């Protein structure tokens, strides 16, 4: 277990933590209410075990549904979804603090209150922080493809993490994925079609996914998204 976590911790291409003035102001104003503080283990992005979150208490009441996005970036997708679905609780994992700060700015502009962030690696926090059979959907849109063969072991979508996602999803819950790299799409299909806890479907573009500037840039470079959805089989 320790080796698995250590490998993931060292896999990030760390971007600078320096924030702009507006990002720093947003963090100062909104982080206490919208960023969930978690106990850390050994590393910056690691999460200590035995601290399952009480989402009803965090959000001030229960929700019809709970959705987790892994890798929120600057928040375009999760803020868009939270604004359209006010009765759903959204929780976003992101390791890059300036990205969360920018998402806080967008969340404030959109007037959403059903959204929280966790600054941590989801692979090292998902099953610690969320009870089994408690999450309706998990979203993983455009994760780092780690294209070089020697880096494939660093990819988030793999058998062990699929097992973690399956653990927190409700029966029939969805793991929605997207990538603009064909090789990674093939890798995702291989992992999920072989996993005993999931039923994989190849779908068109997920209607709930907004067009981000990063996806638009990829399309301009000739890459187009592959959308997949895997449903959690009944236990």
C-alpha cells in the first residue's frame, strides 16, 4: 500500500503554487467555507486514513445526489455542473492550489453553494474520505495521458484505482471519463472492460460536460474527445 501511494505522489508534474492577487483574495475569502480541510499523511497530496467525511454536515443538509470530479483544474466543468444542478452535492479533487483558487472565483461569480474542493490526490483520498456505496457519479475528464511507455504506470485510470472508484459508487453509479488521446482511450477501455465491478459503455459526448478552453485547444490541434461511461454492477 505504501509503495502504491508513494509512486502516485511522485508522479505529478508540479506547477507553481504562486497565486495571482485575485486568486489569493478568493482563497482568503472563500476557502474556509468551500475547501474541505483534510488530515495529511506523509506527503503534500496524501490523505491520512480514518477520516470519512460527513457530507450532509459539510453542505448543511442531504442532497439528492453526490458527484465527485477528479482533477477540476480551474473549475470550468464542476462550476458549470453545480450551477445547473443545485440539488446535487459536488466535490472536486485538485492538487493545484491556484487552480482551486480560480475555481473559487468562478463559483462565486456563478452564485453556487453546492460545491466543495479538496486539495489532494484522489487516488490517495477517495476511499479514505468517502464511505462505500455513497457516491452517485465520479467524473475523470482529461486526466494526464502520460504518453511515454515508461510513464504509463503513472496513469490514474488503472485496475487499482478502478477498484477504489467501484468501492465508493452506489450500485448503478456511473464513472464518466473523457480523454482527447486515442491511446489513453484504448487504455481506459481495456482497464474498464476487464474490471469485474463495471459494465462499460462507449457513448457520444456526455451532455453534462461543458467545453473547456483546454478541450477547445486540443480540437484546434486536431484531437477530439472520447467519452466513456462505466456503471457500477450490483453488489
